[in-house]
C-alpha cells in the first residue's frame, strides 16, 4: 500500500542523503547536487552552541544556493537554545530543520543530545514544540528504533506518539538500536541488527506522519522496496562512497531526466566551482576529498584517487588537479 498524500516538501524525502559528520559539508552537497536535482540533502549536524556562541554563525550555516532542497540538522536538547539557534538560521532559508536524536557518539552523549534523548521522549517533545514555534519550515526528527536494552516494540511507539503530539512534521528512523555503552559510533552503524519491519509497522500505526527509513540501504532497488510503504529512504555511506549511485536517482526514484550522463560531465562544473571557492578562501583538498569514490571499479580509479588525495594538498593547488585526475581515467 502506498503512503497517504503528504505535503509538497516531503516529496523530496523519497530519496535523501544522510547527514554525516566531516562528510556532508557544503562542498560535498554541491557535488551531490550536480548528480541529482531532486534528492534532499542534509548538512552535517550543527550544535546549537556552535551557532549561538561561535564567533561566526555564517561558518556553520552558509551554503550554496544550488543545494536546494537542503535541510539543516541541529544537535541540542535545550528547547530555548534550539529556538534561538533556529532564529539565527531562519534567514539562511533552509527547506527543513531536523533534530538529531540518533547519534551514538560519546561526545554527543556527554552533551545530552543525540540518541540518548530517546530515553526522555518528553524532552524531545518540548524541543519539537520550541522549534515549531521558532520557524515556518518543517521540523523533523531523526532517531533510532531505540537504545541499549529498551523493549523497542514498546518504547518506539511511545516515543513517536510523544513527538507527534508535539507537532513534529516528519520522522526519519535509523532501523537499528543504538548501544550507548560498549560500541563505537562505527560499530553502532553495523553491529546492532536492522529491523525494517518495526519501522514499517510504525508507519502503519502513524500513517498521517511522513516517515523515512535509514540504515543499511545500499542501492536504488532497496530504496524502491521501502517506498512501497514509507515516504522515503535515506542513504548514507553508500551514496558518499559511491557517488555515481546518485546519478540515477532522478530517473529511477522521481521519474525525470538525470542531469548528468557520464562522470566526465562533472569535470567542467567542478573545476568552475573549485575556482570560485578557492577565491573565497577554501582549500582544494576539502573539495576534492568528496569525489574519491566517483570512478570506483573503473580502470584508472586508483590513480584518480591518488592524484586527488596527494596533489590537492599542495600549496597553490587549483582546478588543474581535477583535470589531471580525470585524465587518468581516459588514458
């Protein structure tokens, strides 16, 4: 059964690229946007404290206009601080603001946000209310199915009911529990078993709320399977490590023409982007690193990665590094 009708913004939820720390920065998102015009892109998690107390909010909130639709992910657990951070973020014009209730790292846990908040649904509900009052754009939550030894079949419905009653506009569920003691963040992405059926059951229980699934989704066939019952699928490392996957998203998932035909079509726009960003103080390495997986499995891919990795670090490196890297594939 297909999900019920949803607001126009959530059509972009059919396929989204997950927020990933140190990966989905504005350079990554610009690159991904060249590959798909329709996928929803998420920022790295930004803490409320960084926005409120940092010297330059622009550093955390600025993005390229081409990135739309783009969502800001916030980390925090203080409703007042979240509302104040959103007030600062509002003029930047994000299409959605998402609250991180899924990150299992010790650093995030020590700040009393991320996955540990699943133990206190009332706190998340208050955060959602404060965030809703601070903006007109959709407020969403990204969470796990549960944490530690919770009886997730019982606790997840209660958690969702709490934030739904608070007015949340949509929920993204990573279909694994988070083990907050004993597993590293990497292990928390792979060790706890996936439970797609529980996420689908939550959609059946709360059909009125846009709901997307995350975790272990490796290709577009898996995305299409989840779209039979859910409003969207969020892909993380598979999209980052093999970005060419994104080049078929528009046609396969959204039924429209793909913007890029071959990997070679990316060279000119990425050179132009790099030139503009370098003039604004960026370094080539921070742009180049997001493209390392582009030619995975093709002849010359190892040389391509070596050139991007090594030569982009050189003082004064410019777009000519991209041209040399691409040439390794066509040699």
